[in-house]
């Protein structure tokens, strides 16, 4: 007599389970103060932290680039530092470090876990709205590029203030949501 294999979680889930992330209650109803979606201040805080990390690398490199520059004098007689091949190398290394940090933090880390360093600090996660799972490297970086759509008049960045799922335009394009970390 053969024993049938044990069912795996993938085969035991009901086919019409629907989205993992629930819709928030409409404001004005009992319990509406709580939402699984991250608040706008948390989203902004995470973004600021992530951007400050990139800025810190760039700011740390600039005094080095200036220091390896060649001393000179501008037309008005004030001393300046002129660019040299060494300062150009420092700037290129800094740009590569900033790009590498962005790919690691916003692509690899956030793509695998749903949280960049900034999102971890404020307690949020980026997930697919349909599955509740992290996006992966490519889709996470594509979402960052799609934030270009949020830029005109900053309307897309403000959209989560009144959107039911607190999504930016980039979130709507890729069907993602930022939720509170559980």
C-alpha cells in the first residue's frame, strides 16, 4: 500500500483567497483609525533615511576630492582648488559607491525582505498588493524609476494622503503597497 504525499501549503490554499493585504476601513467607521497600510509620515521618514544614506556617501567624498585638487587662483585673486585627475577619480568612485548603495539598499535588501534600511527604521514593508510578498530586485528598482511619475508638482508623492491604499503613482503602476511591518 502506498501512502499519498503530504499536501504542501501551495496546494492547500483556497484558489479564491484574494489579496493578502486587506483594504482599510473607510474613515468615520469604527476601527478605521487602524490600517495595515503605512502612514504618509512613515513613508516620508523611510525615504528621507534612505536618501540621507546616499547623501552621506557623497558628502564624505567631496572634501577628499577638493583636497586632492590642485591649488590655484581665480580671476578675482581668491584661492581655489582646480580639478585634477585624482579628484575626478574620487568623484567617480563616490558616484559608483552611491549607485552601489542604492542597488543594495533599495534593490537587493528591499527586494528580498520588503524593507530598505529606511523602511526597517520606521517599521514598514513594500509588498505586492495581490500576494503580500516582496517584489524582488528588478521590480523594486523599476518601482524606484517609476517614481518619476510622482514628480510633477509632487502630486504622486502626496497621493497617499487621500488614497484608500495609501499608494503613490509608482505603487499604482506596479500594484504595490507599503504596509506596517508585522
